[in-house]
C-alpha cells in the first residue's frame, strides 16, 4: 500500500515539474519570440536543401512506389534472387522519379516560360496604349454622368501621371541601383538553384532509405512510450500522412486541371495573355478558399488594360470555373481528405497565412485538420468514459445534464 502511494506521489511530482517546465519554456518563448524566430530562420536557411529534398521526395513518393512495385512484380517471377530484385526495383523507382521530375521541369521551361516572357514583354510594350484606351473608354462610359466623370478622370490622370513621373525621375536615374538589385537577385537565384540541386540528391537518398527511417522512427517511439501509447502515436502519424498526402497531391492535381481548362477556354474566348493568366490562376488555386480571388485580381487587371468588356467576361468565367472546381472537380479529387468544416478552413488559412505566408496558406488546411481530428477524438474519448452522448445534436439548446440519471435537459423543458 505504501509503495503504491509512493509511486503515485512520484507520478504527481513528475507531472507537476513537467507542467512548470513547459510553462517556463512557453513564457521564455513568448518573451524572446523575435530572437527565437531569427534563430529558427537561420536553421531553416541552413537546412533548406534538406527541406527541398524532403518535399520533392514526399511529392514523388507515389511515382517511386508505383515504379518499384511494378518492377518487383515483373522480376519476381523470373528471378529468384530477392536481394537483386530489391536493388533493381529501388533503382527503377529512383530513375522513374528523376525522369518524371526532369520531364515536369523541362516541360515547364520549354512550353510555359517563353510564352510568359512573350506575354510580359507584350504587356510592357502596349502598356501606354492600353492605358490611353482605358481612359477613352472611361470617358465614353461617363459622358452621360458629368459629375462622376469630373470625379473619376482626375484621379485616373493623377495615377497615370505619378506612374510616368516615377519612370522618368526615379527608375531611369536609379538604373545603377536597379542593376545592383538584379545582380543580388541573380545571386539569390543561383543559391536557390544550388539548394534545389542538393535537394534532388537528398531526395534520392530519402526515397531509398525511407523504409529504414520509418523503422528507426518506430523503434524510437516504442522505446520511449508504453506499447499502447506507441501504437496510438504511430496510428496518428499514419493519419497525418494520409491527410497531408491526400490533400497536397490532390490539390496539385486539381490546380493543374484548372490551369489547363483555363488555358483552353480562354483561348476559345480569344482572351489576351491566356497562358500567363492560366498559370496565375492555376498556381494560386493551390491555396484553398482565397486562391481563386488572389489569382483573379491581377489577371483581371491585365485583361482590363486591353478590353474592359473582356475583363467582365473573364470575371464571370472565373466565377463559373471556381464554382465547377469547388462543387464538382475538387470534391471528386480530394474527397473527404480533411473533413474540416468551412469555417475552420477559413480560420486556418488566415492563421497560418499570417504566420508563415504563402507556404502557410498551402499547409494550413491539412495541418489544422489533423489538430481538429485529434481534439475531436480526445473529446469523444472523455465523453465515452463519462457515458455521455457523442452526438453534437444532443447538445443543441442544452442547459444541464442530470448528474445521477444522465438526463439531457434543454431550455425548452423549463419554459
């Protein structure tokens, strides 16, 4: 009896010390947030090649697994050397992943980059003429409303004057500074390419040792936690993989389809800058909820400079395209990969976007979906132990639960 009490006291003491230590750590983190953020930024910058490699390996994992499994099936019936089959299948998976990555990158540079460059140069050359046409269109539209015209046209003239003044007084005299900025930008591009090249090498290593890393991770978890807790932890990790893998790969495929559809449909509508606009729409569509709006605003402005009426048609087209994506294509591809209610989708994007920027907006939904699922299961587990209902509908208009009979009393029962 005394030994049991002693163990309980020890457990309570360790728990109390852990809570105090975590509270102190959290308080230190809040008081030194900027310093911690700067340190994390430095560490992330150093490990950026590993991060690139991990992201590429995660995205190419389906290609690697499929190629490896096909090779194993083809060789197993003809070759009895299991180690040889295993080595060749890994090599085939690695080659298939590298070829797939090479085709995607070369295809983007060969097909899209020149067209985007042509579109941007054409926009630059016709910018002045398009702005004059837009001014004439505004005057024509507002000629029946002189008061509105007197209010709008001076603002437009002032904005165009400021743009021209910036180009003549600021841009040209500061060309040397601009050249220096371009040089530093070029250096940054070289550093990014270096990180990506090292990242590809890291990707190859990660794809081939993922089984070993997984086994080592399980070994560590089972060595630290009790078996029941370790099993639950591994199940949670598998759930995280399912949510992230399903959402991110599905969202990339969905955005690719939307970008291709946008390109062909805009071509059929004879819209300007079709490829540039399609790339913008496709890339920003990766961001849930806000993506369509983020991509539509600059695209609509580009088309507005050429033809205001086409800009209106484009906005209507984007609205219809996003309705198709949100109600038909997206659910078909993504299914119930997150199971997150719409409000929490919006909340997570605002939170993670504010903390981590563009990358945060992409990973917000699957990350918060994991957190939401874990909290839901913990709540349901606690309710089950108390023999209470797990259905949310039973708690609508609930005033209290009888402690002895576990009866649910609503406000209507007292009115």
